């Protein structure tokens, strides 16, 4: 079963995302962004960032240092709807995909499946 590390500050949002991912068949390790320095093997990292151009890049960098070579999906309420998931914003942050909040279950699962494949 693929393991996803989920870094989300908001308790309710974190619980919802975990519920969606687990129901789809993924295994999830939910964490606070304060735990970004934890180093372990996961198949995917999903990180919620508040300010993509400011502290967001630092958080993404810390998460990537803890999970080298692991694909990262960034989610944020600061991204605009309709943003290309793997376009300029993703490239600027150094992540595989970005998703704007509020996000749908369908959008999240599509991004995860595109990145690491369906649950095994």
C-alpha cells in the first residue's frame, strides 16, 4: 500500500484529506508542518502551504529535505482556481503538482493517482 505523508496545519482539513485518501485505499501519515524535518520513506508528500511565494518555499524545501526524491503535491488557498496543476507555480515551488483550495475529493485523488498511481 502506498504511503502518503500529509502536512496540514488545520485539524479539520487534515482529517478530511486523510478520510478521502484512506477511503480511496492509500495509507496516510498525517503530520503538522512543524514536523517537516522528519526523515522517512514515503511514496508521496502532500503539503499545505499558506504563502507560496514566502514561507511556502521554505516549507517545501524542508519537506523535500526530509523526503528526498519523493514527489510532492502542494495545496494552498493562495493558488487560484484553474491554475495548471503542473505549470509555472509548480515549477517555481519545485513540486510535481499544485492544487487550489478549496479542493474537491476528485481533484485530490486525480492528482495523487497521476503522481503515484492507483492504490495497491
